[in-house]
């Protein structure tokens, strides 16, 4: 808005980016588009071989499908190895559980 009178700058409303979600803000340096996928008539997708190899993903691996919501709609979908998800949950909950256990022990 450089060069516009102050009243125009005040009335400027930024258009919403459809890809603007919490995921983009938090992980913008780590995330990139790996492939464009097509959903078939049965609702299935194929993850490209290069991506599966890079993610060390093999047949029978368990993956957690995580979605991010913004304004009532799914804006991002992520796949996380189930074992990594367990580690992530444990590390996130560990301080909370210590507080709960510590508080109940003091009662």
C-alpha cells in the first residue's frame, strides 16, 4: 500500500488466501509440495514411490491421518508414521502428566 493516502491504507482489507491455515504458519520452512495426487472413484490415492522411499514408508506401515481445520473446513491433511505420532503425543503430554501426578501426590 506504499504511496496510497492514509485513508486508503486504513480501508485496505487483505483477501483471504485459501491455503492460509495454521499449518502454513507453523511449518512453512519444513513443508513443501511433493506431488499432486488424484483421488480415484474408490477414494484412494497413490503416494509416489520417491515420496514413500524418502519417508521410509513401506507396505503394512501404519500411518495417522491428521487434518487441520480452519473456518469449519479441512485445509491441510498430513500423514504421520504411527510410531512417530506416539512419540509426539508422549512428549507433548509428559509435562502435563507430571503436573497432574505431582498435584495428586500432594493431596
